[in-house]
């Protein structure tokens, strides 16, 4: 096992399965789960098939392959093996290998010195003759190992499956479990509780771990001294690396005045928390900072710091990186400082809505620092916890519970949710469960029927979650010191920004031939247009019935999803639907579109094209020094040309392909010419063109 201080491992953060919020611990997320699953699959695969017993003449590529094969055979047949002797030659290196049964030979008699007391432990060795001997031969320059002698005759009883796994050869604690055990031990968990936590996390019954409680105790005791030494090294490493990170931030600020950072120090004047962001992120926030997701998934085991990242969503549905923070702890004070720093970076602008996980201290910090911001708990942060909380408790009933839970989340009516929630709790006997109580107490922040009144800009989706996760995995895929991590964040942010800077003249096909669709195509980005287009298509399957007060009841012709109430105010051309889709996403719903179509609208009112979903949001000028503004004649001319170009090029695929090809060439030519011009002619133009699409 590598020393803890030798690498910077970023682990996924998860609530302890014991349910105590004070027992927050971390684990290596997907990698650990994948390792566990692969081990189970491998073991089940071996047990489900008849292994061929080794035989004289059997060939292996390497002696390690032979040992692994013989070891698997031994485990399946109730014993274990060990390496006995090897022979070496100058020409072939090691050319003989002897593998024997673990009970082969006899234990040598130990001499007791006077005054010393040893445990008189009986040896398991009984002279068993089961063995497999190998010899190496080189044929046409390729080394191969041949079985030259094999015996499967034992002079002792072979063990059953539930016994053989307890042999020392098979009681191995893999590296992921070792890291986990050290973390829990450091947090003060007793040995028996560490074992219980591991069983809960792996979803197995008690006593089914591939190692025993005494193995865990021996491992912790043997590592105690190493851990203490590592702690001293880690403290020194943390201090040095944190100072290097701070120096990197200072250097970046000197080179780029738009870069922003801040930090706090503890009572010993050592760096405690540090946050940073980039100029382009601040500019993007001005356009798309209406909804923010604060991700706190990862923690560094090396530096014992929590990594938090702020994200938004642009007008093409892609995540935007707003900035990040490293926190020494997960207290209310630290989370409050992180939120204060974000708002300070973003020039005092608070988001309409913020998404986060279930951490109660983070929730309290958001409530305190962002009193006017709506707080939503993202469903993708809840679903993984549902499995760890209820799968073991409900057993075979869990699948039915999960199906009902998913259906409850998607209910459009709060009354229906309240009724079915109580029914679910009663059916599965969860009335006294603390996790059920917690979820119900927070229902207004995660249940769809409650949160749809908040503006989410289509961020609470699986697709968005996967995009954010891919960005984070790109950062944490490289193990490095804090300065290297800082550079990796910058690289990832720049790559993301370059993707946003691509001017996309994507062809958007017409599917309904409605004038509303044609008009919307000229205004909205492809992402927003596709969303509206899908609602238009489905609206054809709905009928609108006008009521006496001028409102409408809109229902599907098969009455699949009930009916929606659409309120129409003709004086202001205002429309409100009970489904709240426009309030949540900024895209009109099928029910409202049905009413507009019935009223013979050829174009939607401008108020229903939010600026964050418009094409012109993809090309904006940012000028922190106020050298130019949007009233500038040149800017107005440029904006008019680009809007016209986008609109005309999206009419046909041929136009779209032509513009994408020729515009790239022309912009490249202009860029090269500009770079050839003198950098200073005495009258610098202080502006930047920053496409964010």
C-alpha cells in the first residue's frame, strides 16, 4: 500500500450509513464500487464454472499467471497455496517455481530462550504433498512456463466454501478498504464499528467481509506508527503546498487582473480556506448566474480539505464553471465564508436559485447568507442516499419502495404527494424511520411539485448532472500537489470556455411548420429551441376548452396526464399555466402553446423569450473599465450583423454548413492579421470579445 502522504487522493463525500450527520466520512466513490463489483463478478464467475485441474504439460505465459490459476483452483477446492522454492540460472533467470499446499511441510521447532514466554500455537502444517511445480522454457524467443509435476492428494480435510474464505491467504484487505479503515480509525471509530460500516457500505450481511475483525485490528495497530509519522509529514506537506497554492494565485493575479481569489488564516496565521475564480467566469455569471449549483462531492484525503465548485448553465444547456473553494472543515462558518466569497467575486449579484446536497450545515449557511435565494436540493444528490438508507432495511421490498419513491418525486400535485407519501410510509412501515422524517421535513426543497415554482433553468436534470460529473472527474483524474491541482482546474475551465466560445451556426429543422416555430427559431439558441419545439409538437395532442372567466382547461386527448388550468390575460398578453413549466425552465409549456395556437398567434410575445435563452446572449462584450457600452454605434452594427447571420444561416442545412465552414476561415484570417499588428500604438482599445456559447 502506498503511503497516505505519497499521493493526493480525492474521495467522494458521503453521509455515514449509520445515519449520524456528525459521522460524515468519505469513500472513493465509483472506483471503489467498481472494484467491489468486479471482485464479486470474478468470484461468481469462477464458482459458476468447472475449473480444469492443473495437469502436467499445462502452459502459462508467466509464473504469476500460473500462481493465480492454481490459487483460484485451490480456493474452489477448499485449500490455499504458497510459494515454496525457486531456482535461478544466469541464462534464464528464475526457471523453476514450486507452489505447494499451505499445509505442506512441517513447522521448525522454535528454541525458547530462558525467561521468555511464547504462545504455544499449534502449526497447521502437516506434511501435505499437494503441489504444482513449474519449469520455464524459451521457444522462438518467447518464455513459457510448463507444469512438470502436479499432485492434488491431500492428507488433511478440505474446507467448505464458507470456511476456505477465512484462510489467511484469502483474508486480504484491499487498498480501497485500507484507506477506508484508516479514515474511520482516525475519526475515532472503534474496530467493531468500522467493520459494521464496511458491511453496510458494501451491502452485505454481517461476517461476510473477505477479512475478519481481528485482521482489521492488526492492520490498524501495525499502521498506527506509520499513520502518526504520516500525519507529521502530511501537516508539513499541507502547509508547504497550501503556501505554494497561495503563491500561484498571487502570480496569476499579477498576470491576469480579472482573476480573483481570497483566503482566510487560522489563529496560527496559517492558510485555512482559499477560493478563486476567473474573469470569464465572472462575466458569464452576469448572464447566467440566475441559477447556481454548489457541488461539494469531493474531499482530499491528503490535504483533508473539502473541494466546493460553483456551476451554472449557459444558453445552450452546457455547464459553466463559476469558481471553486477549498475548505478545511464543513462547519457553518466555513460554508458561510464560501458563499460570501462567491457573491463578492460576482460583484454582489445573488442567484435566484441555488442547488446543493442535503448537508444541514450547508443548508443553514445558504439560509443565512442568501435569504432571498430559493434553495433546492438536487434529486441526484438524494437518490444515492436512498439506496444506502433503505436497501438493507427493506430487503426484498426495496425495489417496490424505490419505484414508488421515484413516482412520488414526479407528482405534479402537492396534494397527491402528501396523500401517497403517507400511504407509502404506512405500507413499508417507515413511520419511525429518521431518514423518512428528514426527507419529509425537506420536501419543499426537492419534491418536483414543490420546487417547480422556482426557476431552475433546466439544471435539475440527469443530463446536467452527468456533464458536471464529467468536468469534476477531469480535474480529479490527475493526482498532484495543490499547485498542480490549481493548474488542472485552470486548464479544465479554459477548455470549457473554449467550447463556449465556439460560434455555433447549427441548423435547426422545422417539424411543425407553425409560424410560432419559425419565429422562435430565429431568436432562441438550438438548446432552447429544441425544448420549445418538443412542447409545440406535443401540444398538437391537446385540446383547450375556454371557461366562462376566459381561462382554459387544457387536456390530452387520451387524458394521460390530467388537465392543466391556463389563465389568459389578453390586455397584457400574459399567460400562466398550473404546470409552472415556464416559471421553472423559462420555456413555455405545451398547455400555454396550445392556447396561443388556438388564438391564432403567429409569434409569441417577446416577454416569453428570456434573454438567457436568446441567441444574442452567445456574443456579448464585457468591459469592466467602461470603455465601451451597448449604445456604441459600432457595437450595435456588429450585433445586428451577427443576429442576422445566425437567423439566415439556420434556415437550411446547406446555409448552416456553409457559414460554419467559411466563418471559421474568415475569423482565423482576421485573427492572424490582428496578431501581426503592433501591440501598442499609443491608443489601446480596452475591450474583449467573449462569446460564451
